């Protein structure tokens, strides 16, 4: 495992495009994303672990230094690129354009089964449905977990029509693909799980926030 300020060696397929001083994100392919309700395959997560800066170029190899902003360990075999992509973005909150309904289908930390504030989730609504960075979604429940044992593990399958919908968490969209979006949980009253229902509602503009940019690669 490698970290700042260690030196690493990077092989680029197009060496002529690499310059001393260039910075590149470091990433690795992540888990496959399967919709927990429909079982549709959505693609694969891309885990961004940090960045590096090229300090020297020689025949067939570039020497680079891992950046101090790299939060996770770097491993041999990790991927590098593309040049110029930012690791942290300031997301300007914007009013929701309308109403949408969907589900939580993934998370940046794929081995976790429950999620709370500041963690990054994936939902099954994207630019194809009009979602933009800065929009917000509410995580909703409509059940009594004390009565229905299935309600905690599979909340989307444990709806009680006699109970009203309850907001249990809120998330801010930080990255949008055509069929899915990444959002950071800004508030949670209960643990959020895979299959939880989410809902976008028209609202007034809220304050902006900064969050790590989670990425997803779709098929």
C-alpha cells in the first residue's frame, strides 16, 4: 500500500500526451450495481482513491508523487486518469424541478449494509429523468418495523397502506449519470438501506455544500 509522499511509477498508453506537472486521479473498479428491487444490472462503481502529480518522464515510464489530498491507500495495479478531473467539487444547491420517485440501489462503500449522514449513495434516477447536481431527495418509509420484521431489511417490500409516508433521511445529488445519480446523505433519522424508497419534491433553493465526488460507470 502506498500514500503521500511516496513516489510511484506509471505506465501510460500515450506517453506523448503526458507532461511534467500534470495531475491525474487514481481509481479502481468497484462493485457491480444490481437494482435490489427490479434486479436490473446498472453498471459498476468507480472508486476514486486520490491523485498524483507527474514529476519526471523517462523512456516508457512516468515518475509521479502521490498528492497529500489522497485520503485512501494506493495499491499497485490501480488505474490513473483522465488528466484534469477534479476530486472535490462544491455543489451549488438548486430547486427541484418536479416530483420523482425511485430507490436506493448502491453505495460508495459497497460492503456496508446500512448508511447514515455524510455517506454517499446511488439512486436509480438520473439525467434521463431530469435530475441535476444540487437537487435533493427524501428517503421515505411507510411501515411499522416493530410489527413487520421484513421492514428493516426490505423496506420497499413492507409498505403498510394504513400508515402515512414518513421522511427518515435527506440526500443531496452530487453526480449525475443517465440512469443513476450519486447523492450524499445530509440528514438521517434512521439507518438507510438498499431498496429504500426515495422521492424528489419541488422546493425552494437551499444552501450549498462540498462533498467528495463519487462516480459511477454505466454499461
